[in-house]
C-alpha cells in the first residue's frame, strides 16, 4: 500500500534516530501505516458525501429541465431562432449526455463485476434490475397509450368524409377556371377567324382599317371581351380596338409569341388584375397576333386560390401525418428519456449504496483468499454489524500480513539465487543439461540446444534425446564414482563434431540422489588444430628423413641402367627394374614435396591482384586438361581487385577444380549413369564486404563425415596423400577467408546432388598502395611453377 509523503518522512526520522530497537521501529511503522490508511479512508468518505450530494442534485435537475422545456414550447414562439428555447434544449441535451454517460459507466462497471464474479455483484445486479424495471415499465405503458390516443385523433382529422369535402371544393374551383379558359379560347379563335376572313376579302387592308374590324368583332361575339389588340412578332402594339384605351398593356414574352406562332392558343391568367388574356397568331396577316382580355370575378378567383391553398395544406398535413406523429413521439421520448435516465441513475446509486458494503467486504475476503494481504476495506459510519465486521476484517489482514512478510522475504532470496543460476547457465558457451533422478531432461541451456541441434528435449530420457551420451550415462549410473568424462563424437546437420562430455551426480545435503548434470563443450576445432600441429611435425620429420636418400637412390638406379644395360644378358629386365626404382623414387619425391609444403606453408605475399582473372585462368587450365567436362562460368566482366597471393590463390582454385573433375570421373566409373553430362559450374560474386567463389560439380558428392576432409592425410583415393584440401583451407585462412564444403543443387537431368566448395574472401584486406601483379607473374623469391606440380590427393567428393 502506498504511503503519504508525510508518513514516509516520519518513518525516515524515526529510523534515523537510531535509539529504538528494530521491534519498536516496526511497531511505529505499523502505526504510521495504519494512521495513513485511516486518513485516506476519511478522505474517501468525504468524497462519497460529495458524490451523494451531486447524485441527488442531478436526479432532481431532470424533472426541472423537463418542466422548463414544456413551458418553453407552450409559451413562446417555437421557431429555431428563439434563443430561450435553444438554451433550454441545449441544457436538455447536455443533461441527457451526462446522465447517459454516468448510467453507462455504472452499468459497464456492474457488468464487469458480474463477469468477474466479484463478491456482491449478484445482489447489486438484482437490485439494479428491480429499480430499472420500476423506472421503465410505467414510462413504456404511458408512451403506448399516448401514441394510440394521438393516432386515433389524427385518424379523425384525416377521415374519408373530410377528404371528400376538400376534394369537392377543389374540383368546383378548378371547374370554374376551366370554363373561363374554354370560353376565352373559343372567343379568341372566333375573333381571329373573323379578322382572317376580312383580310382575305380585302387584300390590301391597312392597320388603321383594322380598328373598326376589331370593334365589330367584339360586338359580334358579345362574350365580354374587354380589350382587343394587334401586336407584331416582337410584342409591339400595332392596333387597338375602339374599346381598348383603358387597357393596361402588359408586354408579351418571347415564349408566349413562340407558342402562338406554332399555332397554339396561348391563355395567360392575370389574377392580380382579375383578368384572363389570350394570344393567337393571325394566319392571313404578315407578322400579326391577336391579343385579347376578359374580366373575371375577383371574389371567385380569391376563393379559388384559398381553396387550392387549403387543399394543398390538407394534402401536406396528410402526407406528413407520420412525421407529426414521429415529432410528438420524439418530444415525448425526450421527456421520458430525461426522467428515465434520472430514475435509473437514482436506482443504480441506491442499489450501490445497499450492496456496496457487503460486496466490498466479500471482494476483500476473496482477495485475501487469493493471497493479497494488503487489502483494507472502507469502514462504514455507524455502530451496526456491518461496520464492526469491517473493522475486525482490517485488523485480521494486518496480522496476517505481518506473519507472511518473513516467508516472502525468504522466498525472494531463493528466487534471486535461482534466477542468477539460470542466467549464468543460459549464457555460458558450454552446453549444460539437467537430469532428474530417472535420467529425464528437465533443463537445457541455449548452448546445449545449439550444439545438439534440438529445440526442446524436456521430459525426454537422455538416451532418446542424445543417443551418443547413453553409454557414458550408463557408466555413471552403474559405477560408484561421482563423475565421468569422455570425448564423444556425434553427427549433427551432416557435420561430425567432437564433444568433451563430463557427467556428474547431483545430491542433497543428506546425500540422496536428486539428479545428474551433463556438461559438454565443442572441441572439434581444438582436436583439428592438435591434429594439424601433430601432422605438421610428422611431415617435417618425414620430409627430412626421406628426402635425403632419394637423390642417391635415383642417381644409382640411373647409373646402373646406363653402365650395365649392355653387359647384362637380360638387359630388358634390368631396364624395367631400374625404371620402377626411378618412377617410385619420383613418386616419393612428390610426396615429400607435399609434406614439405604442408609443414612449412610460407606467409602469403599479398599484392593487388585481379581475382576474376585468377579464377578464369584456373578454369581455362582445367578446361584444357579435362576436355570431356562441360564448364559453366558465371564470372562478371571487368576486374575485381583484392590483396592476395596470386600463386597461392591460383593453386587453391586449381586444386578445387581438379578435385571436382576427379569426383565426376569417380561417379562415372562407379555409377555408370546413362545420358550423364559431366559439368562443373564456377561462379564469382562480390559486394562491398566480400567476394564469394563457388565451384560446383555433379560428381559423387560429399561423404557423411565431411568435416574430416580438412584433416591431414584423410583421403579416399588410392594414391592420395590427404594434403590437398588441408593446404587449400590453410591458404584461404591465411588470406582471412573461409572454405566450406556443401551439397550442390541438382543440375539439369541429374538425380543426385554433387558437391560445392564455397570460398569467401574479405575485401577489407585490399590496399591500393600495393603494386599490381599481372596474371601469371610470380612474386619475388617464389617459384612460378604451375599448380599441377603439387598433387591434390584429397578426393573431397568420394
């Protein structure tokens, strides 16, 4: 539990005094902690009183806002521009959002407590459900009856009888307008016909002669035509009738003239002047239109407009009946939502007040059962049983906490030592395996997983996980010693490794067997280095002891051949025997030369050389020596300069390519494949850090124990010395590179994988200040003999 700053300062002062015993200090610390807890609980109680006041205020604010909204909607203009109404609605919205957020927060907390099955959550859920039902059911029932009542009232407004009366009024008004339109159209057509006939009878009829004709036509029709005019195609007035001086001439639009020109009778209502106008084209005249007007009853027109507006409003109300009902429901929903949320909030708050003490105590008891002894419950005000139970519970947890602290401290020390032990074992380079008393694995560090190439061997017997360790483990269990040690060879990932394994027993203080510990380390490189050093010493001794007698033996054999060839009867046998001696002497000399080179490998004389040219030269040399093999080169054009010994690197390339050809020859002799195409692929790729050379073949491939191919005098050929690949590897390592023997990818038409030698040479050793050595030139003090003089007896692919 966190302490206040004042409490921590008091504890520090008491402890720094140095006059009290540890027991006194612990008692004072406990009292300080207890006092700090009660101070915090007092603050929480004050906060709870404030929360209670805020809750009651929010609950009573809901009905106040509902009443204020109702009064605002009924007493002032309900337009959106009313500032008072907008402020009240904004307050309603804020209140709804706040109450909804509080209700959702309480409901979410209630659901979370119920799902977590915390103590008291079921009682709290039941009480909250009851209060929600009390708030929701009456509101829903009132809403249903209100909607039904409003719907019945609206059905009366929009009944069939009302709809029929409204429709009849509109039909009567429209019929009057149609009669006026038809009469005016008939009159204007008759008048136009009269004028057209007059024009046809009198061809040269002037505009001033049309005025009497218009008056006569008006008298003939006797339909109440008020005015008559003749206009041209632009709408300009050309001739007035004798009774048309009082006419307020309204200009015609181009649309009206166009319709009349097309042969239509254009009717133009002018309700503002209580008139109906008509326009028609006079066919017998040139660019002349007849424009007449008739006066209608203004009261009838007003009634017609009112009838149309009434019908339109009625139809609009009928079409928006659902929206009106929806708006009413929305207003009611707003009022109901405010009241429901307030009631639900009050119910949730009251349910929490009832269930909180019991739930808090039950939850604290559950936490104590789970091991949390720092829990303290807030004690309720009063002297009832619940308040007393809370005080007794807090006292009990404090006592349990004091008893548990000693056990926790002891366990922490043990766990710290265990983590330190695991960390040390996980980061050591040696592999460590822990076994139980039955020999099953219960611990494996990362180094052991890497060396033994398995991810997880837990609960497996050691003999099943690492069969190579089984004999040594049996010796340890069957013997009486405490530890055994032995070098074990095992094959992983196609590589043979040498492991120095030490096994020991693990016993308790009483001497009982608890398990075993297996520790091992990879000594493959160490063993290889020891063998290389030993074979180097042997090579020097052999070269020294054998090289000296070889020359006298060869010279003596040659002299015998020359001197006694003519004196001996069987001179042919003599020549044959001496030739054998000379040939074998040359073979021994060749072997001795290789021993000398292996034992005394000179330091490379690095100079700036073109690696691509060296590789191309070695391939060209073997192409001439192996005409039956197809060579595929992947060497980029241009030069690739590195600092290296041209003679030594060329010897290494030649040796590897020659070994590839010998592996292909061996495969042809042993397998005798049909339709076999011998092929050697040579590639060179480089980046900013290194150059990679790969030499691949489709020969016999690599043996399972491929790691031993780099050891001296390990060969699978009858006449091989086993020094070719060790010399090549030593050359590459002297240049800071690496040599690896891998399985080659399948070639086209082959059903087996050959071998691939991969050389990686770093480019960081290159220095441009050195002198460039042309291809084929030998450094000073070095022989320029071709690499063929050095036998390559290592058949890496056999």
